[in-house]
C-alpha cells in the first residue's frame, strides 16, 4: 500500500500560494537533498488542478541538466484531482476526477510506494481532513506575507501530527517533518 508524502513551501504566517517569494532565499543544497529524499522513493505524483496547470508547462520542457528533479517530475505517473479539467496531457498524467477520499484510498492501494504531493493546497487540506496524509514536510521560510492562500485557513480541518524531524538551513529556512499523531 502506498503512502502520501506532502511537501510544501510555506511562510511563517502559513501562506503557500504562488511561492515565487522563495526566490529571495538562496537554495541550500542540503534543502535539495531533503526534497530529493522525499521524492526519491516516490512512485507517483498526486496534484490538484491549479498545481497541475502550473507544473505541466514549467516542468515538461526541463531536462536533468537544468534541474535534477526533471526526470522524476516528467517520467513519473501523475494523478490529477479535478472536477473541471477535461484532459491532462503532460506525460503519464491521469485524471482522477473530483476529490473523493475513496478515490485517494484506492490510489494508495494501487501504488506500491510513496505518492508525492507538492503544492496542491486545496487537495492537501482535504486529504489532511480525511486522514490520508502519511508524511507532511513543511519548508518554513522566514517571512510573513500577510495575505494569500494558506495551508491551514480558519475553519479548516483539524488534525494532530507528531514531529518526526527537523533541519535548518543557512538561508533561515526550517524543514519540519510530521507524521499523523497516533
């Protein structure tokens, strides 16, 4: 049975929307190793519609020379949760239809390994609420944005997590790894 591992870039005030603000921080190779460790054992990618629409054009033309994550992003099976997309043309993409906890559970049963999720805030919130996230990796950037879509908005689902690990980077970014609390 597969496990869902979520990776998010997040501000101190919880914003995950359009993380171009991360460009103001130097990319630490240790952070790249941490992200690689999340992606490495993954056998599939799960995306919400907005993230799919942003990732497909950004990643589909990248090569391994330009970004070491490009082969994983382009060659892995990708599953897209969307009630509105009519097609998913990026290499190895499959539409799952609208969000359904049962569809995600079925995907976890079919995938023998980790299913990687990056971004996809609406999808991640729903999966957290339904207890479907097995690993939550937050890369917390040392800034407050004041506005934008948040991972945990007011009125969102409640969930308890246990800290599984931490790592700090010279840029001031903090990696917090969580597992569901037992």
